[in-house]
């Protein structure tokens, strides 16, 4: 993160699906919204994880608050939110966070030297 740039914005979307979410088209709507988010200006990343207890967590990252807000206010996304409340979720929580710091580690494999184990 550069010191004079806006920090990335991370949305943490925690949710639980209704028992009938699958037949109500959850998978198709979720895929369409992820594809739409990926097309938005400033998009960085979108990942979804599921826990054994049924909770789902999606992390959506945009490079600036303005780009995040454009995604939040996108008309298709707003319609999907309304449909989610009416037909898909038993509950959800949304937390919008700005990145305070970033650290990164990546292991780089060292090529083996010929003749050594």
C-alpha cells in the first residue's frame, strides 16, 4: 500500500441461506453478481468460503471507496440484494473495512542442484 493512495476497501459479507435458496435460484444469482462485480471499475478480488455450520463468507475488494460505493449502488446489485432478503437468506451481516496495513509472504522454490538430493 502506497502512503499517499486511498486504501483498498474490503466488504465482508457473512450469510446463511434459506433451505429453499437453491430452488429459488441462489447459485445463478450469486454467479451473476460475482461476474458483475468483476466487471466494475476498481475491482480487485472476490472470494467466497463456506463453513461446516452453514455460514458463508464472501470477501469483496475494491481499490477505493468510490469504486466500492459504485458497486454497492449498482442497480443490478441493488435488485439482487432485495431478492436476497425476500427469497434467499435467513440472515446476513455486512462489514465494510478499509485496509490499514498489508503484509505478504510467498515461498519461492529453489531449484535443485544437479547431483544433490
